[in-house]
C-alpha cells in the first residue's frame, strides 16, 4: 500500500471552505475509523446514497446499458455484490495474474461503488445496472515487487478506448506525463469516451498536478464529506472539474475480501461515484454523446458562483445527477463540442494505427522512471508543475499512486459546502 493510499484511508481533520445555500442539511455521523465493518453493515455507511436520492433515481434508471472501464488494481468478480457485474477486461501489467486478480482490493472497491448490486450486504453501487470492464495496471508497491510493463497505464487507456465501455474511471494518478499516455487520452476522447480521474490527495502537501486528471480531456474529480466540507488534502492545482462524495465511505480492508473497513475513500471513491453518476445520466439519455452527458453534469452541479466558472477546489461544483433524472434539468449542448476543451472531439485518431493491440509485455521495473531517466518516444522525465489544467505541460511517467482522500459534496436535492478538489486513487 502506498503512503498516499494509506493517508487516504485515515481520517484527517477537515475544513469547510465554503457552503451552498442550504435547503436541507444532512450530517450523519459514523463512529469509528479504519475499524473492520461486517459486510452486512457496509451499506449503512453509504450515507451519500440517500443524500443523492439514489432510490428515487433508480426508479428511472439504474445505469442499464452502460459499461464502465475501471483502470485500477484489478477487479475481483466474485464478491457477492459484483457477481454477474464484471465483464472480460485487460491486464496491462505484464505480471502474473490477470485483470481479475486484484492485488490490493482498491479496484474491486471502485467497481463496487459504481455497479455493486448490494447482494450479501456488500457495497451497493450508485449505478447497479451498469457493467464493469476491468483494466489492471500497477501501483508503486506492485512495481517494486514485480517486473511490469512500463507503459501499462497508456496501454490500459487505449484498451478501454477500444472496448465497449462508454465511461473510463481511473482512481489512479502520478506526477509525470508521457507522450504515449497523452496520446492515449486523446485517442479515448476521439473514440467518444467520457474519462474521469481523481485529482489527488496531497492538497496539504506539494499540491502538484497529477496525471491523467491534469490532461485537458479528462474530468478531474474532487471529494467531499457528508457535510459538504472539502478535506485539506484534496488537491487544488487547477485540475478539478467536478466534485463528488469521498469521505466516510467503506472499502475492502485488503485483498482477502473478508471485511470492509470504515474510513475515507478520498478522491478515489469520489471518482467512482462521479463515473456512476454519468452512467445513470447516460443510461436515461442513450442517444447523447459523452460531451452532452458531461455538459449536463456541469450544468446541474451545485455551486454558489457564476455558471461556467471553475472553482480551483470544486471545479464546476457538486455533482447532482438527480437534477437531470428527477427534474429534467440540464442543457446537453452541442454533441460534438467538449465542455472541457471547447473543441470538437470528432477529429482523426491520435495514433497512426489505433487498432494495433497494446503492448503488454514486461519491461524494466517501473520505479526506474522515478529517477529522471528518459521515457519512451524521446520524452524527458519532467515532474508536473503548478500550471493550469489546459496548459498541456507534460513529462514522462512515474509510478502511479493510488488515491484516496479529498472532499467535496454533491448530492441530490440537498445542500453541501462548496470547496475544493480532487485526488487520484
């Protein structure tokens, strides 16, 4: 487990940076942090389901017809709540095992938050009618123990782009960018995918941009607690586009999948919940493009600033899919114009041969890229700086880090504090 992930799974002091006008308040307090929770109790910890009006939304849609590619540590398809929910995916690590061998439990947790059925008392996803396509990549700890494919992240993104998934959810991030990863992200956009990634959980530290959330074509997700307060560790480096619940959300204690723990899901969980929100809206509006789904999510987000402006902490505001599903609100806008870049997304493929299968063979251990060595295609290893999201600055890959904490609230007709930003998981 990485240090950042460990931080994400601890309770930290939170600070409300702002608040929306409150029509109602919700302050469910759960006792105990990082203590085992029986599977039967997991759903009682999912405070955001009622706050987001999940039961009412499920009368309209549960996300049927939508597939979500989860780029993470793998997804265990045999937990009670994921049985029948996981489709064939892709293992980009080049290490032993496959996409169903979750070496940490993190990827399975993200998949459950998106599409878990709740069977056996396990986590119930916000879009339980959706299906999961797992894409396994390596985190820093896994890289330190195994010989892995040094380009696993970009290979997984391309595989997700070529899959039947409409949505890509990546609760992962690193401080470095590469040409290969950047081109893979552009390729995913051109294939019509809606790509969510966590902004990172080092807001109280270096607060540097993390990739892939920092790419202009990716929706950076921040995280909030049940009071709408943003965690100090949720990053605000100009990459947050929207915020979703991320605090006090149960997670698998480890990859034995015996019990859930209580704690902070951080921007990892927020990213999964944002992806599930998009799945609900897209399922109810199957003829829309990714641009239109995202336009509506931005348009209906809760905020107390001018529409169209972005908060460094919350992006366009707190995600509220219920505004579209239950009230019919939200302007889908031009189907071909990205609300992120304001450019057309139906351009030519980013790769001269996008149909070529991703390279998944093992390479030198990924940690070598942390030492300032050159990456592929002539890129030099350059850490991300403090530039804005649209700047396009980049440098080569670094070990990816699981993300966890970050705060921002969002929910259905309720209110929450407007604050800040995102994390990677």
